C-alpha cells in the first residue's frame, strides 16, 4: 500500500506537470497569434475596431444559436431514444430533414420575420447546428454503458436527478463531439446569413463590404484574421473541453 500510494502520487505529479506545460505552450501560441493579428491589421490597414465589433457580434449570434440547438438536441434525442416505436417513427424523418439546405428557408424566414433580422440569422444557425449535435447524442445513447445505467438504477437515480447526475455526464463526449462539428458549420453559415439579411454589424457584413468595394487584398487578410480568431477560440474552449471529456470517457 505504501509503494502503491507513492506510485500514484508520482503519476499524478507527472500528469499535472504535463498539463501545466501543455497549457503554457498553448498560451504561448495564442500570444504569438495575437501578435501576428496585430501586425496583419496594421499592414493591411484594416479597421481593427470593425473587425473586433463584427467578430463579437457574430460570436454572440453563434453562441445563442448553439445554446438553443444543444438544448433542443438533448431533449429531442432523449425523446427519440426513450422508446423503439418513437425512434422508428422519428429517426427517418430527422435523417431526411438534416439533408435539407438551411439557406432554402431564408425566403420564408425573411418574409415571416422581416422586422427581426437577428431572429432570422439565429433561426438559420440553430437549424444548421442542431443536426450534428442531435445525431451525435443519439449515437451516444445507443452506445452508453449498461453497467453505469444499472448502477444509477440501483442507487435510485430517477427523474431530474438521474438526468443531471448520470445521463448528461455519460453523454458529454457525444455532446462535445457533435458541438464541435455544429459550431464549425455555424461559422460557415453565419457569413452568408449576415450578408443575406443585411445585418448592421457582423464579421460577414464587414467582409462583404470589403468584397463589394473590390478590396481583394484586404478581404484576403480579413478572412485570414477570422481563421486565426476561430483558431484561438477553439484552442481556448473546444480543445480543452474535448480533452477533458475524452479523459473522462477513457477513465470510465
């Protein structure tokens, strides 16, 4: 027991040291990228304020749409997988709907919500982002650990208690994996969405203005800046979250 405790302590020390070094390297990369961004903005004579304001506006829209899509996906996935009859009825329908292009809904949404361009953008983003999250969660439900489920039942986990203490943690790897895909697709769509509804502010609006003014070099730099900002966002948020849930899944 004495040697086992010592080995466990040494292993924990190495893990913490590795995480600390990994975090240090990550932040060094982020600082380097921010420095490159500053140089690119100054060299290309782009408006740093417009880029920042546009990116923040687009980030807020994407975040709102993601939260709605993730919550809806979890609820729908739990309903679909609750009974075989419901799954056989709804799953083929959703499988067809995910292939439907979201941009095809723009004319309908613009007419129905003509006084609310923000709602149009968020609605299209939500529809775009929900499918990878939904089907990833459904896959996670089908592959969940039976022994964990039996243990939750034995310990009396039911209702909301079972949902928060067992179901959601068990599905976190699937939720995060689907979220990363949905998040990426959301950023692909938001550029076109902001252009189509003529949003007052947004990274798509700013890039579209550069394109209309035929500032091709500035447009190329603007796209590069957007990619670097998204890289920083993924490095800070999604990659650590993915590593955490992957470690949780492996330990389980």
